[in-house]
C-alpha cells in the first residue's frame, strides 16, 4: 500500500536575535508582559535593512532537508510552498524557490492557510502521493514577518508575537505493508472569522489598493482580535485531535508527541490540560522563535528529531489553528 512518509527535515532561522527587551525600546511593552502572556523570550528576524525573502529562508532549510534525504533538486516532483508572507505579491515563492534550486520545469504550488499552512501542505502532499500525481514532494514553509509588523505601541499586541524562519520537509510515497506515514488528516476553515486576524492592504478590492491615508492608518499591518483567536484555538485544537485519532482508530495513549503550531505557549498549555495528556507530550519551542506561522511545526519537528524526543516509529499529531480561520491536524507514524 502507498504511504506518505517524511523522509527528512531542515530548518533555518536568520541569525539576528530580537529579545523582548529589544522590542521594549521601540514600543510600550515589557519582557514580563510578553513572557507571561505568550511564553516568548526572543525571536529571529531578518536584517533590519531587508533583502531576505521567505524563499531565501526556505532555500537554506531546503538545502539541509535535501542533503538529509539524499535527494538532488532534480529528484523533486512537486514543490508546495506555504506562507502568508510571500517575497512579492506575485508570483508566489514556490516559483522563486524552484528557480533558486536551479530547476526550470518542476511544478510549484503555493498555498496560504497561514498558521495551518504546514497541515494543509502535508495533507495536500499526501493526496498528491496517494493519487499518483507526484511521489517526491518538497514541502517548504517559510515566513518573513518582521518587515510587515507595526513595531510602534499601536501594533504591540501583534508585533511581539511573530518571528521569521523556515521549516522544510521532504515527503515521499513508499510501498509498504507497515502502518507508517500519514495515518489520518482533518482540515477545516471558517471564513466567518476572516476579520479576526488579517492584513487588509494592499487589497485588490480597494481602488487604489493602497493610499497615503491607509498607510497612515496602518492598514498594511496585521490586525488581530487576540481573544477570539485564543478562544477558537482552545476549543478547536482538542476537537481536531480527537477527530484524527478516531479516523486512525487510535487513542490518546498511542500518541508519543503532540507538535502544535507555536502561536502562544498558553494556548498549547490549555490544549494539554484539556486533553489531560502529560506535559512532556506537548512540544514547545515558542520561547526561542516566537510564532513563525507556517514554519513553526516543521521547525519544531526538526528540533524534536534532533533532540531524540521522537524518531522512527514515533506516533505524532501535528495540529494548528490560524487566520482564515483555518485549522486541522495530521496524525503520522514517523519512519518508513
Ligand atoms: C495577543 C494576546 C497575547 C493578548 O493577550 P490578552 O490577555 O488577550 O491581552 P489583551 O488584548 O486583553 O490586552 C490586555 C492589555 O495589555 C495591553 N497589551 C497588548 N499588547 C501588549 C504588549 N505587547 N505589551 C504590553 N501590553 C500589551 C493591551 O493594550 C491591554 O491593555 P488595557 O487593559 O490597558 O486595555 C492573546 O490574546 C493571544 O495570544 N491570543 C492568541 C493570538 C494568537 O495565537 N495569534 C496567532 C494566531 S495563529
């Protein structure tokens, strides 16, 4: 039977570290407030002068993942790129990454789905593989948030949360009788909450798409109804975990590690308490990276593998909720 496995992982974050104290120089905030409300201690941002796009971060993580998989770029059948912060408005970073890899005809599919980008990307890769449309897929997830944040006090509720980074996985279809790879996935969306977390401009529905007045109003920056996002996350994430467990015919005790999107440490602690699973079964690294949106889960997986918290044979659930709203989970047995 055809199974979709993760053959390798890679991560890359830009070297510039921005601490909570650094942020307090630009806006009215404090290390204590940020740690207490989010768990974040620092994040990585690209150089202040810019010049680094999501596809550049993804390229660095891709080199590591390809090397570990023993693949060359020519082995890739399809690139799936998940981001909410493309290098430019269009074309999407999938094409830019493809070119940087020295390829000139490999298909590249860009997806949005924000914090749920990795989950949607992995479920899509699984569907491509099972249908026979592709067998070796590079799933690249990368974000450059720092150039799009309002780092004045006006934007402090959002700006303190986000970090830049990339996480990449090489996904492959294998023929096996073993119960490995993607065992179940569930995807959801509810556009009713689109305004709860969004960047409005530049917007094709506005004419002009952006104006001096809009820039003054800060409509080019993300706005977030943090309380709604928090409430929806703590409600949906336990539900979608139970959903994939039921689909796979497994129970909570079968799961070695939950790797949730790193949006806020408190959301993930609520999740852990709600499912009544031991603390050490829920992975956290938001302290060091902040919320890297689509990249957070593959970065976390890469670290969990490096730390030997999981390995071949481990059963994991990846799960996320983000702007859209979108949410979902993928249950996987690693290895194969
Ligand atoms: C953003 C979040 C940390 C804010 O925490 P909160 O407890 O809801 O805080 P509130 O928005 O009620 O703000 C409380 C106070 O802190 C202030 N505040 C907001 N951001 C602040 C900051 N960075 N530093 C200091 N104070 C801040 C607010 O202005 C408010 O002040 P007031 O009481 O004088 O009006 C929280 O809502 C959250 O994490 N939500 C989920 C967000 C998320 O996951 N986003 C990513 C989705 S993928």
